[in-house]
C-alpha cells in the first residue's frame, strides 16, 4: 500500500499485528471462494457451517479471539454474521474496524451501508477508509456513487485506487450511473498523480464500457488509447491496452493492429 496513513495506537495487542500485512492477507482471502476448491459439497458445507459457528463465538471474545473470528468471516459468508460485525465498526482499535469492514464486504447487509459510508467520510485511519472503498463494491444498489466519487477526488492514494475499482460496480446498475462513474474515472485516468489509481481507472472504464452510450464509449476508447501510448507508467499503459483488447470491438482492435504495424506498439 502507498500513502501517508495515520499512526496506529501503540498498545501491545495491536503491535502484534502488522496492519498492512493483515490488510493484504484479508484481501487475498476475499479474492476467491474456498468452496470452489473443495470436491465434496456436502462435506464442504458442513465444515464451513462449523467454522462459522466458531467464528460467531470468537467475535464475542477479546481482541485476539475477535480477530480470529473476523478472519473467518473475511473468508466465509454467513447471514448471521453482519449483526455482530456491525458493532465492531465502532471499536477504538483501527485493526478491528478495518477487519470488520472487509468482513462486511464479504457478508454484505443493507444495514451496513450507513455506518460504512460514515467511516469512509470520517474515519481518521487510511487503512479503514481503504477497506470501506473496497467493500462498497458489494453494495452497488445502495447510494454509494457520490461517496466513492468524493473519495476518488480527495482521499489518499490507497483509498482512491479502491474507489476507482468500486465505481465499476456502482456504475453497473444503470445508464445514468454508468455515465457518472465513467466521467469521474476518465478524469482520474488523465490527471491522478498515482499510477495505481490511473491503472485501476483504466480497468474500471473497460468494465463499464458496455453500459455506456455510444458518445461516451468513444470518449473512453480515446482516453484509453491516450493512456496506452503516452502514460509515463508501464503498468498503466499495459492496463489501458488490456482494457481496449477486452472490449472485443473490431474497430478498436483494428486501430491497435495499425499501431503495431506502424511500430508504435510492440
């Protein structure tokens, strides 16, 4: 992660955990559903149910027990979990708040929207706000568009990069929302000082392309072509090219091939 995060309280319990490492581990756990990797669905469901039962008990315990319970609900979904996770959003420990936010991304509940948006706007800790920006991708039908746009415009880089990604989900629920999200992502792709934010903006624009009207689609194509050819960061150029290729638009693919033929692309 990058960005000037606020300092964490220096209690022994909190010093035992590296918040950056924990955030990375939790994010990795959230990338896939462990049920996909198991052969026997009946056994798998029984094991998951038992682990979730344990997780609910752990959430009632002290700091260390609670952290173990949060890890379980960052990995598994259980409709009983949000009721206990919501109360953890008010904990003084930022690591508990951050982990609870990730768990509510894995276990979305409409009652979490208001407190999550409150954390995005007001929490003093960058790790917590970053977790919220990620988790709001699980709430595309809630009123998350404007808060994510505000985060993309004003927050630290680590929050902006996840706000850019979550805007793809927030904008996927209607033409007007898609256009609003695309407008902000186009601006971020052009002017954001952080390469990771520009890269995520390119990725999100590619995802939103099919939900946009034709004039905005053309604007997206031109912006992605510009980033692919002229952005100063290789990762951004590569992400912009990948987004263009994945559009599978014959006209766009022909333009890319022309650039290759002219030696402007490898």
